[in-house]
C-alpha cells in the first residue's frame, strides 16, 4: 500500500536533463540532485528509452553512487515497443538494473500504455503478471503503468488488473478538457477508485511556463513574485489523490523555482482557480500545436527532422506574431543540423509513437508552408 501523504509532491523527472557537448551534463545533474535531496525530496523517475538509454546511467552516476539506497526512491519503465518476445522482458529489466546500479526499483511501470499496439503487447507477453512476479521476488516494490490512452480503456485495464498500485497520467490545466488527452476524465476515474496518481507533463513540456504577455500579466497581477510555471504546479498539487508531480528539470533555475513552489505549499484558492480557468479559455483560443517535446518521434525519423523544435518554432510565431526574426533564426539553426519540415516523407513512424496522437505529417506540411518559403 502506497501512503500518498508521505510521498514527496515534487518528483525529479530524468527525461530532459541538461546537455553539454551532446551528452548529459553529469556535473550539473549532480548539483541539481543535491539541491533536490537537501530540500527533503526523494522521488526520481527515469525510463529505458530516455536520453537514448543514458538516463538510467545518469541516475546511477548522480544518485545511486552518491547517496545511500534507502535515502531515495527510483522509478523506471518497461517499453512495449522494445519487446519482441517474452524473453525480452527480463533482458530489458536486467539491463536496467545494471545501468542504474541497483538491486531493485522502488516503482516500476509499463511504459505508455494506450489503446492499440502498446497495450496489446503488454497483454500478449503477460507483462502484468510478469511485473507482479518481479514484485514477489523483491525486484520491484510498487508496480503500475504510465498512461496515454482513452478513459474507456483505462477503466477496462483497471477492472482487469486490480493488482495495479498506481497510475501515471498526463495532467495540467490546459489538458483538463483536451479531447485527445482527456486529463480530467482520467483523473476522475482514478480518484473515484482511490488509485494513487503520479502526474507527468504538469507544465505541458514547458509550454505553461512561458505564456503570452497578456496571460502572464493576469497571473502576475495576482501573485507578482510567483513564476508562471508555479501556477501549473499548484493546479495539479491542489488535487486530492495526487501522489507525486514529475518535473523534467534541466537547469538549476528550474529546480530552485520548483522547490520554492513546493516549500510551504499553498493550495489554489477559489479565486485562483477561477483565474486559471480564465487564462485557459483565452489560451485555447490561440491555435497552437499541442506537442510536449517528449521526443519519442525523433530517433526514428529517417530525415532527421527535429519535429518538436519545428513545432516549437511554429507555436512561437503564432503566439508572438510581431516577432518573426527569433523563431526564423532558430529554425535556420535547426535545419543546419537536420532536416527541414518540408523534407518529411510521410512514413508515419513519428505518428505511431506520439503519446499526444498528433497528426504530425499534416502539421509538418503546415510548418513547411510557414518556414520553408
């Protein structure tokens, strides 16, 4: 049984670690880990595929080698798309133990369970029973899954697998009523069943940390000293049933700001909830691409298009119509190192792995019309 109240509300996601010379900057990661642990926080989240397989190694170097094993909790995930046989489950798991330098994982998840291939794979290879067997062996302390599917499938899975102890979902104020993500519906299902929740993308890949001047002004008028990102974290942390909120921090400044938000935490007031609703309504009137920059799409792109960065460029141009120079200059730097938006060959690899179910091929065509002229 997981005691939600004893879990740290801020989790350190090791998905967007700082980079130096095209490699994870371990020195800076160590510095951030120290800040996090000194603040009394303990939950670290990684995955087999993060940073091309190097995130679990970074966890070993920055956390496992430097702190007693009972002073932190470590979570990682089994990826369906890497499983081609039943033997692959143990092969991947044992590789993860070696990478991270641990004998067990405190939290272990089936990665990105969703309608279609991923869920079918987990059922085909009996991964739910496999996970519980690993728990019985003491190799896993708590077993759950991360989720990107429909509310209907979530209820089906929970009915079929009552052994699941927790679920990780994407949730933020912009996605609460998003018809693709349906964060609010997923939350209500889990809360009604008293299933602890880990929250990913509370700041929606950073997009809720930097808004238009109008929207930022609305937040600053209410709390001048608080960051824009803090509003997104407080929205999620004010919800009952939330166990831990992951932040993929990539700098000292982000770490400092998040620790400040969760130190002597203040839940949202009624008026602040209304303000977030007002901001969300205005925000959703601006047509932006709902990419969270998870980068699942980029490793397999045959044209080496940095898809999330292309979408970031498009969104910036839409939000800041009077300033085209900076996004166009940014895009020029992108295409000097990889493919242009218009180089897409419509192979569909990106769409097959996108957790947000974006029509990436169509969106790249739109981006090309804006940027490749």
